[in-house]
């Protein structure tokens, strides 16, 4: 990532070096020196997600638009689903019929119950006739043929009652199974129908819609981008050489072109350990303090992550350094090169911890 000059936030935060003539002499000065890491990036909403189609169909209805605030589970898009609607209606009709067949007023069960009652009535009559014929036969008052005819009728009626009881129970069981299958089939078709009605997962603001009404939408295609407009964060990129200096909780001063000279305060909330090889940067997220910018998706920002703030330290302009740790000084009209001990630094100033005093005279090398 190419670094640019750190922008000024206040007269006490970032200082511009002076005395930049090629041979101009200057002396170290005590100043407040802030060490910061430059970062650039964009603003994004928290809890960002994209609505995706779960079925193929034409977009026939749209109830919300870009910039609208939506609630959780709000219907946003309706896809055409003629065949699916037909399947759902058919499964609904079958379910209603199954509920009727198994219900308290079931015509199927009512008919079987009537047949069973009639069979039991006939059994009762045949039982009385058989017992009467048996008594007569025991007294030799009737023929064996009449007795056996009554006995056969009684056994036949008895078997008929048992058969009708089993038929009623078997029909009840089958109607219950039919009802369960119909309910399951209806739920499947209802869920399939939900695939044509696209709803939000969480409340938020619609930032972008990718499809227009009337367009064909394929399963898996993204339709809209939604995020939480009340919770935003800055997604920043920092150079890999600075990544080791950054920690969570560090203050970040952010400038946004839309707000001109206004500075927003934030704190580092998350570090991402994966290097972006395309520009040799690491990702850092920062959460804004109480004063937040409006949630315009992708707004460009620049920031400085405050690494340390040092009050009243001895500093020299960075462009007076020779190499990484030496300067030219002037003593008694002679110039000589000496090594210094550096402290923190920014793009303009370097802290001097040893080798110079505020009385020293430093010059630019030839």
C-alpha cells in the first residue's frame, strides 16, 4: 500500500517539519510527537447480508426499494410461481378432504358405523332366534333343520359384526395415515412456496437492489444488499510493515471527504491476520465512538491509528537524517557526522533519545 502524507487533525497532533533547505542549519526542538500508522478504507454497515433467490422465477412484485428501512421477516420480493401455486392449491384441497374424512363428521366413518350398528342389530335378533330354536329343539318341539338354520344365521351375523369392526378400524387407520401424508405434502409445498417469497433475515436498510421488476431471477442469484444502518464500522487497510504496531483498543482518527475537515474518533475493534497479497496490506476494523457519520455504504475514509503520544520530546526534522540513525552537526565551524539514538517517529519528525541536545546545530549533508 502506497503511503501518503498524514493529514493534519490539530496543531498538536501532526507536525510539519521546518528548515528544509539543503544546507540550512537548525537545532533539535522539544515538541509533542504523535506516532501513528496511516490507514485507508471504507465505511460499511454491521450485520451486512445479501438476499438470495431460492427458486427460479420472474420478479413480479417488489415492496421495498433502495434506501428503505425494513424489519425482520419483511416480504421484499415476490417471484412468479404459477406451477407452484397450483401444486400448493392441490395439496391444500387434498388436506381438507383428508381432514374431513378423518374428522368427527366423517361421511366415510359415518357410513361404516351405520353398517356396524345394523350388523349388531341383526346379530341381536339372530341371537334371540337361535336361543329360542335351541330351547324348542331341546324339547323336541322343532326340527333339526330349523335349529341348524337359526344357528347358521347367528354365526353369520356374529362374523359379520367382527368383520365390520375390523373394517372400521382399518379404515380409521388408513384415513389417519392419509391425513398425515396430506399434512406433510402440504407443508412441503408451503415451504416450497416460501422460496418464491423473499423476506429479510434481520432488520436494516436496503443499500442496493440487483434485480428489476420483470427480470428473470435464477436460484442462488443475489437480489439485494442489506445492513444495519445504526451500527457502522470502518474497514481499514494498513501496510504490512506497520501491522505489528497495531493493537485492539487503539484510538483511530478518521477523516471523510464528505465531511471536509471534520474528524471522527474510533477504536480498533478487530485485526485480521491474513495478508492481502495484491497490495501487501492487512485488514483492520474500527468502531466509531458516539459521533458517527451517516451510513453511506462504501464511503472512502483515511485514518491515523494512534500508536503512541509523546509530550515534550526532543525532535529533529526527519529529512535531516543520514541513512537511518545519523546526522551532520556543526561544531566550531566544522561539520561532522554522528550517530544518534532514535525514539518514535512519524512522516515528518524523529524523536532523539541520545546523541544531541537542544543546543546542537544540525545541518543537511552535501
